[in-house]
């Protein structure tokens, strides 16, 4: 299995999939985050921030946007140990964000308010995996869609 941390969807297939309606009901986005040692802003501005610090600026602002679009941040924390499996390098943090549906995520991530804070994300992240998941009825007893 090849793993490649990225900042944005890779290729037409990923971009087109994000524009589809997606599963009925809530989605949970699993974010596996890898930070730059030093923040690198896309506009070339000078900064003394680390990648983690730049991403924290983004994180505080995006949490408010997630809530404004009907979602919530469920969890955010440091990766401390790989219990099962093998990877060349561990991610630094994991964050879980719940959205009412994929459309809410897309509306948020294409908004003007998001565009204002996105440079902090780009400056801070070396790359990430962003995995869309849904609730499993077998695990939670929940029906799809709520």
C-alpha cells in the first residue's frame, strides 16, 4: 500500500468524487496531519511560525466555520504511537470533524471565509490524508442518514 500525504485532491477522480452528493446523512472526516518544520506561506511572507503553529491559526478559524455549516470537531490530538501496521513516518496529529453531509463540507471549503484562512493550512501542512467515513449501523445501531 502506497501512502502519499497531499494538500488537495489528487487527479480528476478525487476532484469529481468530491462534487458528488455522497452518502446520505452525516460524514466524519478523518484528518491525518503532517506538519512542516517551519511554516511556508504560499505568498512568500516571512514568518517565525512552525508548521504546527500556522496550522493552529487555521484550526481555530476552521472550527468556527465547521460549526457554521452544521458540523462539529469531534476530536483533535497528537499521534503518540503506531500500535498495528508499518509506515515510514507517523503523522503528527489526528483530527475528526463531523459534517451533516458532503455538501456541507464542500460549501464550507469553497466559501470566501475558508479562502481567507486556507493560507495558514497550506503554510503549516507538509501534507495530510483526509478520509471520509460514515457511521456504521453495526457499530452504533444508527440508520444511515441520522
